[in-house]
């Protein structure tokens, strides 16, 4: 079984809809991250969390919110989706004393 | 200016060729450096860390030049399976321990 899982893997939705992307991990890591990837732009950090009570904005948090329900779960919400939020979204985790991040398989989101 | 810059490519090389990618970073406080590999529509995976003295892992060699703020990745004896996008990643520990990703360099190895 994969250590970091994301659901759904693909989603097509319409402008204005609320969308939640979920991430679960079995690595026992405290740190979790949400990124989006657009062609040629690299991964951009949306939000990150260093433990269950810690939530921090990344470089592109506008239009997004997150919830850290447990150590193993970190959800990303788009309250009112817009077309320029069409992208590939990755969740990642890391241990407290290492820089290495482990990524989930990604969610491909299309907003029409 | 992007914090981490890479030539997007694609680099088209024949099997067996040696190919090198460079990456430049703007934050002189950067402390940790990595190359990640990303296959098409898949998640990034750590290929190797980059150490100040340079390091090698099989056919892959990574080097760091702090003075010029660039990182390189050399792949020898290219295989078809090396075809992927290679992401240069930098961690500035004074920036909350966050990773900054380059846009990636695409490599296509042809028979």
C-alpha cells in the first residue's frame, strides 16, 4: 500500500463549486504539505502543517483552506472553485528532522 | 526572477549518451539541495541529495557550486528509463524549512 494517498485522483467540477481534496499518510510524519503544479512553473506551496494544531499559509494560499483532522490526514478545500485553479495538486509529508518530502500520487483538478 | 531556475528543455539524447543539467538558485542562505525525478503525470520522487563535496550514485553525479549558486546533475550512459523531468530543489533553512522547486528539465532518451 502507498504511504501517501490522495483522493480523488481526478476531478472535473464547475466554477463556484466547493471541492475538497483529501490526503492520508501512514508514514507517521508530523509535517504535511499541499502543493499545486502548473506546467513549467514548478510546485508552489499552498499550505503546510507541522503538527495537528499548526496550520501555515504558503506562497499561494488565496482561494484555498485546509484542515488537519489528525496526524495522518490533511485536507485541502477550494471554497468556490475558479478555472485558474485547474492544476495538478500534490500532498507531501516529511519527518521532523529531514528535508526529504514524500509525495502522494496527485489529484488532477479541472474547473470548467 | 525565479528563486530556482532550470532550462525546461527538452533535452533529446540517444541511449548511452552523457547529459548534464544545471540549476541556479537565488537565495544565498540556501542550505540543502536536491534533485527529484518526476515521470509524466506522476509524483516527484527524490533522486539524490547534493552535497558540497559532490556526490555520485551509480550513473548519476551531483555537484554544488555555492560561490556561483548553481547545482548540476550529470547522467552517464543514459537509459530509455531515464526519460523524465528532473526537478532542482532547494531548502533555505531561514525560510521556515520550506522546499523551493525549479520548473524542471525534461529529458527524453531515444533508442
